[in-house]
């Protein structure tokens, strides 16, 4: 059981397409924005690790049809080491992104300590892969492929990893919550945004906990794409939509999952401060995350 939170800042945007020609996505600014809005003071982490910002490439990179694919592999390995080290120190890593491609590094680090399940909390299924996408027509964006890549679907560059091999998590060990997309559904346990509305957060979380127990998953990573929030609550994300959660519902869901004792860490992705120039959404995001993770807060001083 982790004894303290460790915050890992992963300021990258390399998994996203440019929002306009020659313009980088602004998600790389999110870690600083959330920490500046008080998240560090609220979580009281034992340590804060700040990773380098990857360089964003607008042009294709060699031997990959995924945008920034070569850079993404390099930084995934670095993030994996940071997560692995945090877990080895019996800390609970909270990885602040950045875009959803940070999930790969998080799972890689967690897998180096053994089998690890995944709760994928996202307004989209992020399941784009060669079986449903023509790689020759356009560059792929890893932030829309993270679940496919994590389950071993796609280029070896981003699906085959040292010490782990191909596939960071088995389909059967994944639970997806909050997807509002139509069309192909990933072959995982799934609770859609509409089910959340109809059934309620408490009941869905109960069913998720039951599924994790059935799979005998004592170690689970939580991926939190903030676009699972309704766009009327948080529009400052790459792909806002509705229906979705509000802040109290998200805090309830995350805190209940944390209360199972199965979570080993979580990542937070896709908040874009450039879409929130007045910083209006940073404070409620901090309140939500701090409330959800309150039992993990520690009075230890920084390492």
C-alpha cells in the first residue's frame, strides 16, 4: 500500500494533432497550471518530479504513421521509469499531463512491478487502430489511440516494450467508463456515459469494483481523461462533449475507486489552459482532484 503521493509532471502534447496549421496543442501547460492553482498544497506530495517537455514535430517522423511516434516512444520510456521508481518507493504516483498518450508510460512503469489492470475513464474510447483506420490517409494521433496501443493494437514502436513485450494490459483487465461515442466498441468491460446517467455513479462504481474483484486485480491504474466531464462543466479540453459527469460525480467516482485499495496510481490528461485563458477551470479541477484523493494526502515533506 502506498504511503504517500508522488506527483509526476508530464508536460507534453505530442499525442495530439495541431489545432491549427503551425500551432501546437496547449495541453503541455496543464501540469504547471494545476500545480499553480494549488494542487501541490492540497495533495502535499512527498515528492514532485518534473519531466522534460518533448519537442513537438509537425512533420511525419521516419518509420511511423503516428504523429511524433519516435519522440513518444522515447518519452514513454522515461515516464515509465519515473512511475516505476515512485511505485518502488511505495508511493502513489499522480501523473499530470499532458495528453492521453501519457497512459502508455504510466502502464509501462506499473507493469514492471507485475500485472496491472486499467480503469479507463474517458469521454471517448480511444480505440483507433489499423483495423479501423487507414494509416495511409493521415498521421495517427496517439491520444486517440491510447487504449488500442495499450492493449497491443498498432505499430510495434508503441506496442512492444522492454521487459513487458506486446500489450501493456489484457482486454479482460480493462474497464472503460464514460465513453459517449457510437460505433465500434472495444472488447473490454464498458459502462457508457448514458449508463452513468441512467444508473448513477454509485451503482456503476459498485459494478466496476465487482469486475476488478472477479479478475483478481489487486493492482489497477486509473486513467482520467478530463473530457469525461460534461462540456458544460469543462469546455477547456481537446474534444469536449456531452453527456458527461459534473465535478462532484467525478470526485465521487475517483474517491470510491481509490477506496477499494486496488489503485496503484492515476494519470490526469487533456486539460488545455490555452482554452482557459482566465484560469476559470483550474480551481474547480484542483478542488475535484484534491477531494477525490484526500485520503492519500500526506504531511511528509518533499524528498
